[in-house]
């Protein structure tokens, strides 16, 4: 879950970089259009007939429209960057919360493991003491059953009419046989 949030953050950051590159390209387009307008203004001074003057005026108007369009694109891109930065902040807060929660859960798990480790050692010692007292043939069969079963339980209790290991329902007749 944290990895997913981290990848989301990196995608948002990449999108923001792409938008910033787009803004930079539009700013360059504005500078080029302004340079062309200046060039056209100089050409207007050297016009020989009315048709040339009108063509240059149209080109100047087109470049002015290009500038306005680029400014509009820049404004939209800046708004998108603001929105992406808000989303990025939310994602960062979510990652921080999840990491804090994960750290807390790991601490709890370490405490539980430390507590059960003492019990496990006591049970292992008890098991070793009992192995000495049991017939080797029965012990071998017991070990074989334990290895074949998923969670390593060879002998379990019957609780609420079901197996304590696999939790399958046990019919009443079979329960009577077991007892």
C-alpha cells in the first residue's frame, strides 16, 4: 500500500515536471512571437503598397493571438500544477500516516514475538522431555503427520463441533469415536 502511494507520488511529480516544461516552451513561443511582431513593425515602415501593409498587419494580429493563446495555456498549466501539488501533499500525508501506522504495528509485533518466544521455548523443552517417554514408532508416525500438514499440527482439540486445526465440521458420531 505504501509502495502504491510512493509510485503515485512519483507519477504526480513526473506530470508536474512535464507541465513545467510545457510552460517553459510556451514562454519561449511568446518571446518568439514578440520578436516577430517587432520584425513586422520594422517591415511596416518599408511598405510599398496597401496589400503588403494589410498582410503584415494580419501577421502581427496572428502573432498577438498566438501570444494570448500561449498565455492562456500557461495560466491553465499553472492551475493544473497547483492542483497536482495539492494532490501530492495529500499523498505525502497518506504515506506518512501509513508509515507511522506500520512502525507502530511492527513494534506491537515485536512485543508479541518476544512474549510468545518464552512460551515457545518452554513448550519445546516440554516436547523434548515427552519424546523420551513415548514409543519411537508412535513418535515417528506423529512426526510424519506433522510434516505433512500445513501448519504443523498433528493432534488438535475438537472445539464447537469442529477440528481445531482445519476448522472442518466433525459429525457427532465421529466426535463420540474420538472421545
